[in-house]
């Protein structure tokens, strides 16, 4: 890193000058005072660059390499952090403390932090978590709509509010780092992570992702940058995670030229300009080269061309995929590619030994290690971690799931709903004097409504792969919302299997996908589930007009069924605030959502990237007063 090592030398000279100056100053005072002079790196009034250099000068090679690894919370102890000088710890999806409350989280994180603060140099850890639609691991936190719904809402000011609210809930658990936002622009909705993308359009992704970074991290140049109730972001997954063939998760990008891939780098450029301080690398490959080992993409494009000065973090065991079965070769290639922080949940001790061996055998340069450590320490200093390493107990006391945050989420829900059909103005529903029939188990189940990355990695249940639980976490279901919105002489009946619709004025039928995350959501067929087709047929047989809500992580193939529906709403994965859906169903607010993805007619259109004649085009969406 030529450019960096020059800077490193300049900063070293500056630091020596500052050191000489401060010693001289201290010399003129009485010697006792000089003895207790704070080390430069612990002086918050000095420039971050100087503090980093001063600290690095005192670090051993082991301590430097220790900063570069991020074990999972279940495979590291407070003593390990102290003895190995570990730089960071993460909670993987659903990896929660015994007591899944703000207090429980803050106590757990502070316990790890104590190990760091009592290490030889007292370098704090930075603790990371996936707060990707609110602080979604934490019971009763506010769960926002997944990004596909926020793309339909397309409201940057709202995104900034969402970022701020999420940052407050993350800091309420003593954590200051989230692996979000995802800046993917999925091009094939067979991908199980489609819902993590705001849109297929990278321009819209850049606009909304930048807004949420500003909300999460605060203003880039203010003194308050990353202090107090703000968090460090990790824009992800750099780059091309949503471009793989057939939408295969962690797959290979083969259908896009370098020039076309530039379009998908643009959102990162915007978010970095807005101050994003870490970037997570994608598992996927470009033309067979794993991006985790791609020096051109990480060092030349991201660090040099985009001028990224934060740190680059690997994905969960991502580096090991470079040379399967050869840990040393994989680490060598990923370190030399320019990755700085290694998310190695379990084999972190092996990372420490292998990396030291690579440096001693000059297969990894000391300059490369210094570049990584410099970047990691800079982000920690900026984040105020050296001054405030422990949880802010006032924020912890404020807790998660506040009413203020629920209102923000409710606004996001109603703005995310997309009205795709409204025959004979069956919507809005009437607040008074109507008999409403709500059908489908998914209408009254928080597990379905929040989707993946909620309480557990796969969502739906605290136990991986468990059946979606109705009361997974605090919130209002769509059915709750309809009951809350209906006036006193409007009758609302409910049936999980759709029986009993006859005699009602209108039926609201909720269908959709079960929760899933990452590769578990990859599909070859996006037709409706048989259980939903059966539900629809049962209600259709009653002759009652049908308002169908599709609760899914992506467009699904509804071409054969939609002609039987009187109204059709894409609800996406709305999260905990079901009232927001009722807000537009009853016309308290107009529908304003617009599709941020093309809605295909059939699987052939998806598999051939044919967007020429979709069922609904990107940007489509009705209002309740018609178009
Ligand atoms: C996962 C995901 C990434 C997440 C990380 C930590 O595999 O790819 O988005 O941030 O691991 O949970």
C-alpha cells in the first residue's frame, strides 16, 4: 500500500513532533506530572491519526494480528479477548444472550469488553450484530419492513429516521456496530436474499442506502460522528452478491461485463461518501474468482479508486471458500487481497497462528498488516470506543420497542404497501357498516409477518427452522390492525383456513412465503404455495369479493390466480407494525407504494431476464382513488 505507507511515515513524524512538544511541556512542569502524562493514544483531544500511530508503535505483531479477527460470541471468552488482544466479536443471526433483553445484551457485551480493557494496551473491542430491519435479534424490539418494502416506500427522509431509530435500539444493547445496510440490487428474484435489497435498480439502492447510513452513523463531519446513540455501519456485500447466475446464493457472476458491474459499485461510492466506515465482502465470485480473494476489487477499486478509508470485513467464514480445504492459502490470498477484519467465528486461533506464520515467512507484508490495523483502530477511535467502551446505561434503560420507534415503523409499513389491483373500488374497506372476513393463518402470525433475520437467523421461531410462531415477538398482526381500525358497527371475523366466508361483504385473504434467510430462500419456482391456493379456492367458492395480500420476500407468480381477485396488495414482509397495513386498507392513508422490482408473469421471464412484458412493471402502483 504505497500511498498508505507514505502517509504512515508522515503521521509518524507528526507524532514524534507532538510527542517532543508534549514531553517538553511536561518537562517544564514538575516531573511527577510528567510521569502521569496520558499516553498520546489515550488523549481524545489529539487527532485520530496521531493516536493510531502512537498506539501502533507500541503494539507487538501478535497484538496487531489479534485486532484483525472477529470470533463469534459462543467461541470466545473474556480471558481470550484479554490474552489474544482480540479486536472484535460478533453475534451471528439469532446468537443471543441467555436473557434476550437490552440489559442481558449490554451485560454480555460489557463482559467481553472488560477483557479488552484489561489487556496490556487496553484496546476496546467493537461488537457487531445484524440489525438489518431494526435490532431484529432482540425480543420485542421494533422490526421494520424488510428492505424490499422500504424500496417500494422510496422515502429517503423516512430512511434516515429508520436508521436513527435502529441505531438507538442497537446502542440500547451496548453494541456500536451493525452489519447493514445491504446495498445489493438483486437481478434474479429466485435469490433467497432478494428481500434484503431495496430494489433491482442500483440508483434507488444508492439513494436509500445512503440515507439509512446517515441515520445510523450520524453526520460525517460533526464532532458527534459515531458517538452517543449512533453506530458504525457495514455496507454489504461488496460487490455483485445479487448478480449471480440463477440468483444462486454465494454463486458466480458470469453474465455482466466489468462496465455493467460498475453500475452496482455506484451505491457503495455514494454510501462511502456519506461516511460508511466498514464494507463487508460478498461470498460470491466474479467469473470464478471469489471476491474474498480479489485484490483488484478490494484494494484497487474499493480502497484506491473509491477512496475507502474505513476497514473491510470478510463475511462469516468467507475467506475459507477461496481455496477450499486449505486454510493457510485462503488466509494468505484474502489478507493480500486487502481484507482487514476476519469474521472467523470458530477457527480464530488458527487465523492468529497462520497469519503470524505468513508474516514471518514474508508471504504477507508488514505493510499489509499495518494497513489493516491502522484502518481498524481509526474506526474504533472515531466511534469513541476508547472513551466510552461500555454500554451507556441510560440508553439501555430506554430499552427497545419504544412507541416513538413503532410509529416510525408504522409509517414505513403503510408506505411500503403496493396496490396492484382494485376492481370496483373494493378498497378502501369501510370503517363502519361492513362485514369483513379475514382469512389465512398468515394474517395473524408475527413469525410470517417479520420473515427471516428475526429473533433467529431463519426467522419465524426462536429455534432454527421451527414453525412460524404467532407470538414470536411484540407487535400487531395484520388481523390485529384490521380489528383496531374497524369502527364499532363493522364486524370482523377470522378463519385460519378460510371457512365461513359466505355472508360477509368482503374477504381479506393473506397468503405468502414462510420465513427464510440466505441460501434457504433460493427457489427454482416462485408459484404460490399449495396451502395458499387451497385457501384462495375456499374463499373464492363463497362468492365474497376478495382482497388478497401477498406477504412475501419478493414478487411471486400469480398470473393464473390474480384474475379472480378483486383487489391485490403486495405487503412484502411488513415487520411488527400490522396497523400500518390497516391504515391503507381502510383509507386512513392513501396507498403510495410503487414496485421497486419488476413483477414477472412466469418463471421463463425470470430465467431469461426478460423484463419486456411483465405482469406489473417496476414503478407500478395504484392509489386508492384509482391511478
Ligand atoms: C451471514 C451473511 C451476512 C451477515 C453475516 C453475520 O452469512 O452473509 O450478511 O452479516 O453472516 O451474521
